[in-house]
C-alpha cells in the first residue's frame, strides 16, 4: 500500500483537472499553485485560471475530467496535451445516466484523435455504498439546507464508492488499456511525503559565528544580568549541560528565534513569559525567555528536551493579550510571508455538534434535537439506548430519529472545518509554500498552513508558540502603577518571592475573581509572588 498525493483543481473557466506530482520539485510547484489560488480567493476557497496551472505544470500529471465530448472538451483537451505532453490524460467515468456507453465511446475517440491517453476513474465520494445517506446529509450541511430541499444537488445514485479491481474490469470491458494506465500512473508518481525536509531559518547576527556559538555567547552574556553578584557553580554546570545537549540536537536556531521574539517584545514594553516545560531550562532563564530561576528550583531539563525522544523543542511564550498582535505582525515582517505562517487546527465533530447539524439537515424540530442533546453525557460507544429514548417520551422505532442517531454517530470525529492555532508559528529557511500550501486566515493580516499540529510533529517541524494571556496585561498595569506611585520598577524576574502577606490574602480569599482565577493566580504566585506589589499599590485583580 502506497499513498499517492494529488488534488482536483476546478478552474474558474469551468475546467476540472486531477493533478499528481511525480517528484519533490513538482510537489513544491503544486503547493505554490494552491497558495496562489487561496491567496486570491480568501479563506476556504481557491480561485485558479488556466495560465496559473500552465505556469506550474512541470512534473505534474494532469487528468482532464470531461462532461461531454463536445467542442469545449476538445479545446480543453488540446490545451492539456500542448502543456503536459505525455503527462496529459482524459478520464473515463461512468455517470449512471442515459447514453453512458455512447458518451464513453465519443470521449475515447476524441482522445485518440488528439493523441491523448485515456484512464479509468471512479470519481469517488465515499468508501462504501452505505455512506450514500451520510453524503447527502453532509451536502445539506454545506448548503445550509435540508436533505429534502437539496434537489439536484443530491447524488443521483450510490455508485461513487471505492470498487474492487475485478468490479472495475467488469464495468469497463471495452477499455482494458485505460484500466491498465491506472497502474502506470501510480508507477510514475514516485513522490512521497517522506522526502520533505524541514530547514529552520538561519538565526545569527554575526556571520562569522555558527548558531550554536551565537547562542552560547548570548547565554553567558545573559548570566551577567541575571546574576550580577556572580554565577553560582550549580547554575554554571546546568548551563554547560544544556548547551551541550542543544548542540548535539542542533536546536540552537530555535532558541535564537524565541530569544529574538522575546527581545522585540521587551523593546516595546510588552510583558511576556515563557511557560510549560521551557521553565525547566536555565538557558531560557538567562536569555530572558522565562523568569523561573534555576538556582531556586529543582529543574529537569530533559523534561523539556530529550536526546532519547528527539522531539522538536516546544517553547510556549505568553504575551499581553492586548498587544500580542504586534508581536505576530513583527514575525511576519521579519521572516517574510513566504517563510512564516500559523499552524492550522482541524476542528472535528463532537457528539452535540454532530447531532445538531444532522438534525437540521433531516429537518427535525429544534426542541427534539435539544432534548436528545441533553442525553449526550450517557452516549457511550454503543450510542443512546432505546430505553433512554423512551425516557424522553420518544419512539425509538421512528425512522428519522433512528437516522439522526446513526448518522450523528458516523459523523463524530470527522473534520468540520479548518481553523488557526492560537499562536503556533512555523518558520522556514526556504520558502514555506514549497512544503505546504498557505492560505489566508479569517482574521486580517494572518495566514495559516493546511497542516495541523500533529502533521508538523510527524514531519519534525519546529513550532514557535506566541500565545496571549489576559493576566499578563493585568500584571503589566499593576507593575506600571507601582512604578508610578512608589518609584519601584519590577519585572517578573525581580518581584520579591515568597511574600507572606500575599499568601495570607490568598488563604482569606481576599482577592477579586472566581475560583478558576484564584486557582490560576495561586499557581502563578508560587512562581513570582507578584500580588504583594499589586496589594501595596491598592489595585485589584478583576
């Protein structure tokens, strides 16, 4: 079993083409082609014209999907042949409509007359015939209507499923050469996603120094600011250990990137703080990425980076939520929009969402859908039982009710839409759209790649998380008040730790906010004890 990657392009002129990259450069051209169409159309669409495909044709196999063998089809097939040469094909597909065999005969003769090879396709939409009903429901959801009102937008039959080779031979007895070409095309498409090689951006200010040497210079320079009274021997040993491991895994450019982002934020007075496992790093502390002093905490660097796991490092940095966009736009400007994009998030159907959308597509009343949704807590692997349905005063034998439950169960876990990661950036040395298509996000001046976090983890891409935290905005205002009214300037690393009055306030619940905020602040206080400053300036956490 081998995965053959490709896609269908529906051009604005009405021409539909299947394209398959034969090698790594062709994959890059396809990614750039899709990025052009997505940038032109906006989120969720792709507008391409024939000249776009023509300009990116090298290394691609192209299969024209015709309607009838008329003059328009002949013109399009001639264009395809002139551009793709022996990489051009014409698809022969059963439509299960009157005069199907005559249509296939005319298309075959047209292709022979123009010197273009034919190939059998199945135009698949679902893997087994039983999914025909779910296909209609998904179509109704896409058009925001009911199945009954779909009309000709519904599939006419259940034939668009994956068929066995023997079944395809039976269906196309007159075209054995076209059937054999499916294997020939598979043999020509040798590209594999395993060929993709991620290259992190070159990160160094001095070309005479390697990224590792640059990181080490910045690290030892940072110790002078963090430890003005002298670097403790234990911290020095920890830094040597971490730097050796970073060098072996070649992660220095990643640390330099995060350092540059944090340095920019602080130059603009934007409060930021690294969190998660990055807080276990002494290198992150002396660079100013995190404010957790390794001299006061028992840190385990291997929880963050491990030579055995060889997973890309993941440094999450929180920024003031009201100013985080400044940092994001700086990243785009610094690295370029052809080298930087946010990671996507594939939003999948959960039980309630599946019930809601399927119920609307079936035309069921909203009160019925809400009543069934209330039983989701007891929906196990076997679904909602008949007894539970009867407890709601409903008839478990009702056909539409049974369809609702069965189809919603099938839809659970299926992708619903593509969203953007809260702040995970992928940065590359070469063009990012050589690796993956890029598209505009719904939010202005942002762009995302098509792949989600799991995809980039599988391909060992390194991700920089630029996240937003409202509490940092609140703390920034508190620190500014302290500076304005008391003349004392603190940052997250210099706030006096272990303040007894602060913990006394938390024990008495003498603070504003709900239990979640109190719990979060208690956890934060174990790190920075900054509420003492806010208390002294008579401010409140709201």
